[in-house]
């Protein structure tokens, strides 16, 4: 990447601060401090932040150690043993055999609970893929097939989960019903715009607000090929054993970005916390903003949310990488101008990158490296183009998952 060391250092400092301030540990401890457990404590934790949330809970509950517990998280996201906790890693964004094995263990635990027990249910993004048990007659291959169709269609997370709920034994409040008569205290780390509890991890302990008719509209919208009829889901009057607290959100992510930029001397502006358009459209929008604010330097424009990518090529990448790459043409030649997009969980699509970063010299560097930006975008191959110019953001699994943040920096 072109030599703009000062602005790049600023970007990396901001990224470190964003992630540090959005770890779930403090929020989990706060929620637990305000809850009075009345029975034997058991833990089930699902999602990309499951291990981090469970570690915080175990540290807090050291005087009343959980009787048993299960963590189900993405491959590579566990950070070691925890007391009385069984840890499973499984597939994301596509469920696999380990997903089914781990979820069956969670079901066994839930069904063994009595009115003398209380389940601490820790939920974070990624739970829809990581926590799955098909309904009778539905196979893992069926769920994998429809998930692949949805991921390639540019459907948003609410639409995707609307379909997956109707093929699952544990989504849409069904897991909470399995745990009755035990009480459930659920702490939820939100990665869904609007903090919709019935969409975060597909709402395993929360009633579904969508209807079968809503789901069929999604089927028609994206021309999905289904092998099974979709079933209706539990509604509000069917769940009475759950108390839920939401912690963390994309608003917090954007606020952290704004504070970090301000400390470095930029004037920050948050323009959205509900970005949900095509990734390349968001990238082009941020690049257009760069042209508008030339006289307002130093400034930072921040947008949070979760963009989508309509897969048309066979390349490698993720929505944050595609957003960054798409902005490169618009800021080409601009001095002291940089755009990055970051997935807070540290993984962007099926890659080892958390996102991507470009500056005013990136387009020329890509051309020199043999990449044509139009061809790259047509093939959805942002990873290799950014890799060639040192434009990938690599953080490894972060331990949190509160959506994505994109930022334009102008010094």
C-alpha cells in the first residue's frame, strides 16, 4: 500500500480501540450483577463471542460456579479450557456435522433441567449457523443447501434467519421450550440492525415475530428451491420462562470509532448505524463523501451496519473487503485519504481477514500488480486484490461480534 504511514497508523489505532472497547466481558459482568440466580446454574453459550462471554461469566460466578456448561463457537474462536464447561467448535457460515453434535449436547442439557435449575444462555452473532438441529425429516444437507442459496442471493440477515427458523428444532424460541420448566436468563450480544431478538442467532430463546406468509415472500423474492415445507414458529404467548438482556450493538461500535478518531484530531461524523445496502454501493458512497469534504479536513466519516454481496463470481472475499475495494477508484489520487471496513468478529466472509483498507494510491498499485478492478469485482475476488497491495485487515478472532463499521479518514 502507498506510503501514507501517518494516516495508516491512525486507522490501525482506531481499529484497535474499536475492538478493545467492544469486548463483551464488561457488559456480561454488568448484566450478571443485576440478576439474582435462584437455582443451580448451567451455561449454554453460542456464537462467535461464546467463549469470551462464558469466560466473563465464569470469572464473575467464581463463588457459585456453574454446575455444567457448553460453549459452541466457530473454529479457531475458543481460547482454552473453562471450569465445568465443554467446548465445541463448528462450521460458520455453513453448519456442519460438528454443529449438529454440539447442538444435540445442548438439547440433552436443556431437557435434563428441572424447576430447580436456571440456564444462563449467552448468545452472540453466528449462532444461527453454529447452533442447529434440523426438524424431523429435514437433513443437514437440506439446511446447508438453503443457506448457500440465501448467502448467494444478497438476502439480509433477517430474511436469512426467517427461513432457517422454519427448518430447525432450536431456533425461534424452540430451545427455550426444551429447557422448561427451568428458568432462562439470556444475555445477548447484538449483531443485527435494530437489535431484533428474534433474528440474533435466529432467536433460540425468543418468540418469532415473523409469520409463515412473511417467510414465503422471502422464498419468492429470491426464487429459493426448498425441499421441505416451511413450518410456523412459536409466538409470544408460548414462552414464559425467559428473561433477556441485550448488550452491545453497532451503535456502540460506531461511537467507539468516533471517540478514537476524535482523540487523534479528526472531526468525526456518524452518518449511519443501519447500513444494509450492497457492499460496493457503500464503498462508492464513502468515496463520493471523500470528494465532498475536501475542505473539512481532518475529518472522519463513520457508517455501521451489515452490507450484502450478491455473488456472481467464484473469487474469494467478504462484504467488508468488497466495500473497501469498491471505494478505491473513487479516492484514486487523493492525498491523505483512506477508507477501511471492518467486521468486528475478525472474520469477513470465508476468509482469514477482518476487512479491507485502501488509500489514494491503492488503485494504481492494484493495476501494477496485474489486477483490473472491474474484473475483480465481477468475480467477487476482493481478497486477492487487497492481499497484493497489503490492504487486508488481519486481526484474528476478536472475541466480540457487534456488526461491521466502515470509516473514511481525511487528514
